[in-house]
């Protein structure tokens, strides 16, 4: 059942999956540079990231100022580099088959150009993870090897979120925005 404050992802057969988190918070933000795009993902790890973290990180990227903005931008550049490294590794392995089963389509709102960069990184990692999964199913690598190859790119994506949270908490502590209990 669809509610007004929650978006859902469509499955290939027209069904709906679990909704994206923080949709109501994203809808309440007025941004002159926002855009609505559709993205299809096929790997479980990236679908989970889209449902649980994408809007949260997008909101943090949009509102980040000062050091938090700088840290988030650097982490995003690192994630792009990790995705490029992953693509290079796969090109060297000759992994050309792509896993396309279980694709889900997400319609997301991008608030800022950095959010579009984040979405491109998620797409690139999803394609690479799909190629690794297809290679595993063909018997070219083991599950452990697949996870080891994928780990740096996924960690770089997680570091975007952590850097934004770390920068925001530092800013709050320096500006005195955190609640303090009087003794």
C-alpha cells in the first residue's frame, strides 16, 4: 500500500518494494537545482544503499557547509576514484557479463549536483558488482574474492556518509549547538 510520504521502487513485474527512507524530508526542501531521475539497480548491496542511505546522504550533501562540505566533497572524489579502480580491475579480469536479474527502478530527487555525482557512483558500483556476480556464477571467482574486490568501493561509499556526519558533529560542537546538561 502506497502512502503519501513514502516513495516505492518498482520491480520488473510491476510490483512495489520497500520504500525509500527520508522521502518526506527531501520533499520539504526547496532547491532551484533539483531534478527527478529514474535509476535501475540490480545488486542487493546497492539497492539496500538506495533504500536506506541515499536520501540521507543527499540531504547531508545539500546542507553541508564549511568543513563538512569540504570533507563530503573529498570523500565523494575518493568514492569516484574507487569506482574507477574497480572498473579497471574488472577490465583486467575480462569480466564482460552483467547481472541483470532482480532489477529495481527507483525514482529519486536530486537536490544538488553533488547528489548527481553520488548517484553516478552508485550506478557505477552497481554495474561492477553485477559483473562480479556474473563472473562468480560462471565460476571465475569465489564469493570471498568477489567481496574482497568490491570492498574498497563500498567502503569509499560509506565514507561519504561518515565524513558528512563527522563534519556536522564537529561543526555543532564548535558552534555550541549541542545540548549541554547543567550540573
